[in-house]
C-alpha cells in the first residue's frame, strides 16, 4: 500500500479499472484525493443522489442526479501507448540531472523526478 498522500496517478491520466464492479472500464481521471488514496474516474462508479428542490429562486430544481463517486487508487492502473496499442503499466520514478539557470545568468545542476513506465522504461 502506498504511503498516505503519495500517489502515482495524476489528474487527466487515462486509467483502466482492474477490480470492482466496473472492472475493465477505461476512463480519464477527473480528480485525485491524495489524503484518502482515492481517485474519481470519468464514467466509473456512477451513483445516484436524490436532491431536494431549493427555495432560492428555482436555481436547484431537485430530482435524481447521477455522478461519479471515488474509488480506491489500488483498483486502477495507468494506461500507456506501447507498441501501437494501449496497455496497463505500473509507475516508477527516475531522477534526471538537469542544468538550470539563475536570474543573474549563472547555471547549476539539479535533479528532476520523472514518471516512467515500469514495462518499457520510457517517460510517461
């Protein structure tokens, strides 16, 4: 299990659900809730909420609203393009050395963390 607050999935990533009632469904990550290790994926874990009609000028008419609920991050895997097709992969990290410049024109070396596919070793 990942430590609380460290997640390898980011907003906008394409993921595939690997466990639960929506197993096999792919979608885009709408939101990442890092504190609880949960993600909200477009079209996955749809729930219905019953809302009451609001009194303030009819802005909220009430009724049944269907929206996505969060699922645990361990139930999704990142989708990447490998060899022409989409495939799931685990995420790793690599530290690359880069040269940065200061406002006065001098340069220095620093490290940048890059997400990589464990399957291919390529940058995501």
